[in-house]
């Protein structure tokens, strides 16, 4: 099957072999977890693991774990440390502002040890980024930090302590960025967070549960990756040795800071108002290729402006699709029925490309240019279709391989 699909690669001239970093979304996990062995995030069945299939087809692909409940900033910092190696540095200023620890896990074996370095031909080693759902703002935040760094961190951190990520200037480190059902702010999260007491109770219960099992062998199955919030211990490896009770007053104080944070908490950043605020100033970069894929799994309700899930939609997505298919909140920018179309989690009005940023519709390979979002037509798919749920295996593999083949065929662009 791999050869059958990859044979089409010859139709596009290969110009690079940059690695692909594929980033999961909210509630997600990387391929090193035991949970991934049973339900691989991209494929959802062991015999449909598209990451492994892509490797067999000749691509260099990695699917790391970032905090499934962490903010876009925190996840970007975690992603950077895993790719390049070293200890996660969330930033001195950022950590003090939101009340969590500055450092997280240490990664002794970088995924791409020569990332950003010159090869034998004097060319910079780049990466391709693919983000699903909340993996989208994660990858975009990483690009912004690579490009511009953080002015706040530079101003508030001694030079000898400053992470290279926050220095910026890494303008030639990314080749392409592809978003799958990109989470550019959703109305469902607003529905959850607009009742603060219920939201806080849910977050409190979740934080207590995570602390109770955060330093047990459970993390081999599913790792919360929240040491900076006192949920897990960055040195704990998941065995019986070192297992300890993590629910103490010091760690609970950190956890409460997470519960109360609205700009460093994924529950709020998933929502349209907070997402919009957090990504102000983000923009496509002139030497990076951008692509987006999005779906809509709803149909109109006769005699109403509201929409409901198409029959046969994967049930969890169908349930959420019905909620979003009738929700507005003009005070928070969710204005009218244009928000009703959705893929079961992400509203179609904001999914095809980040709102307010330049884009063009896909019309074929000739339409591709860097520095602008190339948006593919909205498909009749639900949010988890891009994880392979309900998709024919050959079609799903072909979809992923085409993304990778296309990225490998595009000319490298460096800027001074």
C-alpha cells in the first residue's frame, strides 16, 4: 500500500527532505505513550497508524507529546525543547506572570538535532509543521517565537538565562505549516466558560484528579505534562520507583493558579474571544508555505436558521455539532447564524484560515505561494476525520502523503 501511494511522489519534483513534526490537539498525545499503541492519534487504529506508514514511505516524521491541557505558549515551548533538545523553559516573565514554575521536562535526545544548523551544502536544516485542532495555534505560536522571540522575556530576563527561543531571529527554520481542522477559536469553549462557577468547578475537579494520578505509572499510558503547574514531576519516569503522592499544599497552589488563569489555560484559549486576543499580531511569514484543511458536518434544519449534525456523524462530534449549530453570543463576537456551520468542534467560519490574515482558495499546484494561507475547499467531514476516524485507510494515507509530498516539492526560501 505504501509503495502504491508514494509512487505518485514522482509527479512532484522533490526539492527537500525536511522532517515533519506533527502536533496533536486538545486531549491529545504523542506516539511514545502506551495509549498511542492502541489508539494512535493519527489513524486511531494500530493498523492505520499514518505516522508509521509515512516513515515506511520514506518520510522523516515525528509526533511528539505536548501538554494536552496546556496553553498555546506552554505547548510551543515544550515543542521547541523536544525538537532541538534540552529543558523546557516557559520563560521567566511568563512563569512569574501566571504563577507557575519556569522549567519543565528535559529532553536529552532531540528529535531533530541539526535543526537550524547548516548542512554540508551550507543550507539551513528546516522542519515542516502539521497541526491538528489546538495543534494549530501551537505551531503558529512556535513560528512567531522563532521569528520574533519575546520582547517581554528579553526585557525581563538576564541575558545569560534567556532561552534561545525568546531571542527570535530564527527566520529560516520552518519550511511549511499545515493546519488540519485548525482551532482558530471555537464557540463551544465559550459555552463552557461563560458559566464561570461551573467552569471553575470542572477545572478544580480535573486538577485534583490529575495531581492524584500524575506521578503514578498511569503517565506511561497518558502523560499530562504539567510539571510547571504542580500536576506532575518532570523527573518521574512512570515506574513504581519514584512514584509519590503529588497532592500537597505547594503543588495545589500552583494548580489553583492554572484554574484561575484565563490566558494560560486551554479551556479559555480554545474560545474565540481569548484566542483572538492571544494571537493578535500573528501573521504568515514570507518564506513559509501555509495550507489549511477544514470540514463541516452539519446540515440545515428545515424552517430554521439553525443546523444539526449530518446523520452518521461520529456520535461525540454529532453531539457537539448540534450544540454549536444554534449558539450565538454577540457580546463575545459570535454574532449570528454564520457560526452555526461546524465540524463538531471548530466553527467553519474560522477554520479555513485564521481570521483577518491573507488567504487564497486552492486551485491547483500553480496557486501556491509563500506568506499566504492556501485554503482547500471545506469538506463534508467532522473534526476527528482528520485523525482518521471513519476514513477509508487508503484515502487517509493518500491525504497525509499528499501533504508531505507537496511540502517536499516546494522550493526552499531563505531570507536575510
